């Protein structure tokens, strides 16, 4: 699963802080037993540019000067070529359209944020 981080974080008010968003994504990925690539424009939390595993379930990606949307499309295309089943989390219509040939399912950023909000009791 690839997550357009800022799209999800900004889909609800108040916006989720980056570190808190990563914590919630970790808890969600663990509960769902999935691997999640959380993709940030620029640097990911911790100043990460490139990819870094947070744990066995979550990888943070900071795109540096490139766009998260472009990185996500390239990665979904690569994963599809390998035969991987890939989901995308984003409400960005253009990104969803660009990635559509390569993903099996798309989840809106707001819908995913609601799922994460249900985990807010995690402290």
C-alpha cells in the first residue's frame, strides 16, 4: 500500500502532525498485517530523503526535490510489473488517474484518515 502522506494528513481538521501520522500508520499497518509505504514530498519526518524502514510494516519515503505524486506513480508501475497487488491511498484526482492502471484499489485520503482517527487512543 502506498500512502500520499500530506494528502491524508491534510484531509481532516485539525491536520495530523507528521510524527503522529506515522505513529498511527504504524499501528494501522500492524493491525491490518500489511506493509505501507508512506510517501512525503520533500523530507519525511526525521529528515529522511529516500526510503527508511520504521519497522517491518512501515517504510517512510521522502522524495527530496521530486514530487511525491511522481514517485508514487513510478513505484506503482514498478510494483505492477513485478505482479504485486498494490493499493493507493490519496484523494488527489490526478494522482489517482495516473496510478489507476497499476493499482488494484484506491482509498480516499479522508476515508483513511477516519480509520486512523479511530486509533487515536494509542498513546
